[in-house]
């Protein structure tokens, strides 16, 4: 196992800044997920770790050894590509054994007959054969060792790519969106396989994805990126419950966090014509009195009640609204409600002005046009500065 430390790492392509001043500490045996939309720099950062891209500035350390100036072969990291990158003319056995064969590479391996004989001899040697067999058993590939990649399914090919990385017994596994070419059902199965693999192998994994579900279910910690900058670095729970800014709040969660415009006045949160009591957990944000804020609340912290004007409902403060959309997704329903007396952030991608999302258990009988009251549980709500988008904390508007 190995720890990874990135210190002020940056990457420039001419005048374009792809990675800007990234600092990360990855512990031994950790599963770090680099998460973000296309073009945010996550794959570039992974390739710099592997040595496939040079570092414009900063340092990369593996344990106590600086590696950013070393070639890829000297870094002891295995890379699993998005496209599998298997050799089509080689069997599964030879694909898995290939890194071990290349460790003993000689110039005369290029001579057709002699090189072929030497490679077969290495492949059949007890130490290589045993390691390949053990890796194949771990990945349930034993019965496929003599088949070729063209005869395998997408999931099987991905397991072969993982096996080729595992057989090297590297200190670090690097994976660049390895599941993006698979269908939804297979992605779920492979996600579980990679998680179990990490638990069995115990190595340090760095995994790139744009899929927040993969990140939340697989990672021990997540680095969420935007335009080459790490927006937040923390555990999945920290990022979900305490987003550093509105970008993180809207990126994580399906549906994403609702952001409702308001103000803090006299220890109350004013949302349009409604006043909500300031929960104890948000009392530290009272310094924002009179300033525009955004109340961040997850869809599962909202419940729907009978129609009624903003006021008291079962001892809680509610907001009036009209159902604009209902989506049934099996075990739950997602209901979009257009608020009557409050506004939502309109500058967030994918957010409809004045509309919030609520998740309810089971199949909802609501229909578009129905009048409802929305009751908010503010125990897990967060406040953001309307001006900066940063989460409000004790006395200051700071990112987490």
C-alpha cells in the first residue's frame, strides 16, 4: 500500500489552465474518487499521477518518494483505461500475464520465433502462471483464460483489464472511468466488484468518474472538481450533508439540493412571505442578518401536505405551492412544486426558477396543477451566501 501527496500541482496547456494549485493527501489503502463533469481536469490529474502527463508546477509524492519527475515505469502504479486497451490477438491469459512478461523484456524479444518462445517460457514459469491463476480466480476469469477479448462481454473485458493491473501487484491502482462503456445494469454489478476488489486487495485506489452514484458508493473520500479546481475534498457523507458551496450542493444528490432565496432576520429565516424558525444547527449563520442567503435543503427533507396558505401546519411552518411535475421511479416519486411565495436560485444549471423538488415514498397520486403545502425539516439544512455561493459557517462565509 502507499500514500499519495499532491502539493500545489498545476497543469497548463499553453495559456489554458487545466489544473490549478491542487493539494490532496491520500492515505494508505484509501479509495479516492476524482469526481466532476467532463472537462473539469480529473482525467488530466490522474494522468499526471501516472506520469502520462507532465506536471507544470508542484510536487507528487508516493509515500516519502517524490515521483513527478520519474517515468511511468518507475512509479509502481497500474492504470486501467476507459477503453479496456486489451490486446485482441492475445488470450485472456496472455493479456493478464503481459506486464509480468514485459518486466523481463529483452531486445531479442522482437525476433519473431525466438521472442515468441521466450515469452511463452516466461508465461508458463511457475511464479507467473501461479500469479495469473490466482488473479483469474479472484476475478472469476478462470474458465476464460484461453479465450480472446472479442469473445467476451463488456463486463468480462473490464475484469481482464483489472486483472492485468492486479497481477503487477502495484502500490497504487489508477482507474479512468472504467465503467463508462457499460450498460446501467452491468455498471451496478461492476461497481460492486471493484469495491470488493479494493477490500480484498487493500491497495490505494484513485478512481475518475463523472457519475456521482459511483463516487458516493465506492469512494472513502471524494475530490469534487470544477474547471481544474478542487471544490471540496471529504467523505461522501461530508460532501452530501455539508456541501462547501452551491456548486457542490447542486452536483451531489439526485435530485440535487434545493436552493431557496431568503434572508436571516431576527433569528428567523424569511422565505418570501413565510418565516421559519432558525434551527440550532444554523444559529451560527445569524451574522448574515439582512443579507440575501440561499437555504439549501435536500428533497428528502421536505414533505407534502394538504393545500393551504403559508402558515402553521401540524406545528411547523409550510410553504404553499402547485405541483408542476411528478416522476415515478419505483420505490419513490419525485414531485416538482412551483412555490407561490418564495423564489429559488435561478443561476444554477438545471434549476427551474421558483421550483423545488421533493421525494416521497411509494407511488404518488398527485398530478400537475394540484395545490399543496410543503413542510421543511431544517435539521439538516445549510445556508449559503447569495453573493459568493459559499456555505455560511460560524461568523464567516467560508467553504467547508
